[in-house]
């Protein structure tokens, strides 16, 4: 395409990651001519950095139990998931079913999948165009009619009656994080592709869509504070998935969450603590049974405490809770309060675990088998939960709840599908891509 070209197509997809490429391939298989506009030099987004586990909960009740996002959007994930998996299985090699968190999933090689989707789009006469952005969406009488794309070679006018926003959220934009998540989120580290800076959110708002889910959580994790973030292997190497078996203390030496709920939820709550940091403490039994065990069966086993210590992150291994307190004090925590909280926690777990405040729903055992492992942790974000108001047909909604004709949303650009919990990122992307294409008539 050269400067000032005008190109007609059936569908414009903005963002070539899991949601965008799934939707594009699905539409192309139905005979649609699709143009995928990708900002980065190559497609794939966070999907190609991911573990590739396309997983979700086994029922809507399970998602509803873990998360307080919109149940109608949870239902989309549950209803479309079997269709997504059977479609993937008939086109790709997929791994054996495995347990993932509280659900089930199968692993897909994301690079192979991206190549398959690209071939499918191009085979139907479409294009996948990297290093290109959309400056604005063209509307006539309140409906989508196309978009202007910008590329080093110049602008292009794409004419299409349907657009899918699939830019993967706004986690890479510190201002949007501060505005829509929490002021402390401005300084949060990024654990994803660097290109999801809210392009979909801005384009959607400019086209009349509303925001859904401000001040909610996000999908992220607790990482050893100050650890390197050089790429996806570092994202996994320093993520403290086993925090659900430990205790988190803030600088006042107090527990502030049910650590057993999930590491990503503890990440939101750590962000809201003084200094946006916490001390994660676990004992030798947790270290042996969880600290060195892969989070999903088949993934690489790593000693995540040792990784952090090798990288010079604040932490250590201590022979007594008093020594833990001394170390906490040296980092600026109230060391005596930390010791008191750990002793009180252990006593409650032995005698009356249901009386713990904050509660401890699961993994309710005392941390009394030394030595004790300690790391200072902070939060890193993988993708945002706040996004564009979207209905269960994957249509963008205006502030009055009316669909904007021709404008669809999928993946992390969907707002309020999750709020505090998590039931899969790749599944959220692929299921909304499927639903969007159904609604778009493909
Ligand atoms: C280390 C890591 C491990 C993970 N492991 C898993 C896992 O095993 N299972 C799981 O379910 N989830 C996992 N995830 C999360 C999962 O990768 C994401 O939830 C999923 O990729 C989101 O899909 P998406 O299409 O919304 O965004 P992405 O896949 O990130 O795609 C968004 C695309 O949009 C492009 N883009 C951004 N802005 C613009 C713009 N303005 N114009 C054009 N293009 C734009 C981006 O460059 C990117 O290519 C993991 C993520 C990471 C980082």
C-alpha cells in the first residue's frame, strides 16, 4: 500500500495479537477480506511472550466465584471456549489437557499459531500490515465506515463496515495506568509486550465508546523487587507464583490480604500498600513443595528465590522469625511488628484459622518449619482489566449502553470482563474474538 491509497475490505482488525489474529483468521476462513493493522514490527503481542496455555475455568460459576467482573462477559468466555479449542485442535498441534490455576487448558505454540493466522488472512486476499497505526476511525451516521492508517510510507484510507479493536490494553502507558487503575500504578513495572499503550481505548473513546472497569485490578504478578525485566524469560524467572502459600506484610508489619486467593490479586493489593511493596515470607516446606515447582505441569522448574538472590534483589534465608524481623527492619519495615504478625498468624493457623483477619481461605497452615525464605516484592502488570464498555456480543457500547454499529472489541481491550480475579488471558482474547466475529456475521 502506498501513500493516499484507498482500500476496501470487509473487516479492519487493529492489533495483531491473540485476539486480533484469531478474529482475522476466523473471518478470513468465512471468506472475508481482512486487513490487520499492527503497530509493532511484527505481530504476536503478549501472546508470543506467553506460556501459550489457552485455559479457563470449567464453569461460569467457578469464574463468578473467583472474580467480580461482569457475569455476562464471563459467560462469553465459558460459552465460546469449547468452540475455540475444537477450532484450534483441528488446525494446530496442541498440548495435552493440563490443570491451570483453578481451570483446565491446553498449550499452543503461539508463533506457529500466528503464522497459521497470517497465512489464512493472506489466502483470503487480506493483509497483515506491521509498523502501522490507526490515527482515527471513520464514522458516518454513528456507524463505522473505515479508518485512516499511518505508516512510514504515508497514510492509507481503509473502507470497511466493521472494525475490531484488539490492541491488548493500556498497561504500557504510565499515565493511563495512573488514571484508570491507581495513582501508584504509574510506577508499576511492565510484564508484557511494550506496545499496548491504550491505542484501542483511545480510538474507541473517540468513536463514542464508554470506559468500563476503572479502579479495578489487572492481571499481573508479584516479582522480586528490582529484578531484571529483560524479556519474557525474566517475567517468569522472578514471578513469585507461590506467594499463595506465604504471608505478605506491608511496611507497617501487617498482613493486608488473603494471600491464598491468588498471586495476581495480591499484586493489586500490594500496589495499594505504603511504598507499593511488601515482604513475602514462606518456610522451608513451602519452598520445597511450591517455591521450586513449575506453576503449570510441564513448564520449566525454577528456584525463584535463588533466581532473585542471584540478581541481587532484597531477600534472604533466615533461621528464626526474629532474624526475619531484623532483616525487615533493615529494609525500612517495622521489624517488631513483622515478627508479631508472623507469630500471631502461625498461632491462628494452629488454633483457629477461620478467625484470621484478613482471612485465609486456603493454604491455611502455620509457617513454622524453618528456615524462612524472605523476598521484598512489588507488582508488575501483564494486562489491564479496565477497558472499553463491551456487551456479550463483543460490541463496543456508548455511555448509554447502546452498541456502536460496526465497532467490536476483543481481548484485553474489553473492559470489566475481570475485576479482581483471572480466568485466562489467551482464552479471554480468543473467545471474544470468536464472539465478535459471530456478531459481525462471519
Ligand atoms: C510472560 C507472559 C506469560 C503469559 N502466559 C499466559 C498463559 O500461559 N496463558 C494465558 O491465558 N495468558 C498468558 N499471558 C497473557 C496473554 O498473553 C494475554 O492475555 C493475551 O496475549 C492478550 O491478548 P490480546 O490480543 O488482547 O493482546 P496481545 O496478544 O498483547 O496483542 C495485542 C497486539 O496489539 C498491538 N497493538 C497495540 N497497540 C496498537 C495500535 N495502536 N495499533 C495497532 N496495533 C497495536 C500490539 O503490538 C500487539 O501485537 C501471558 C502473558 C505474558 C506476558
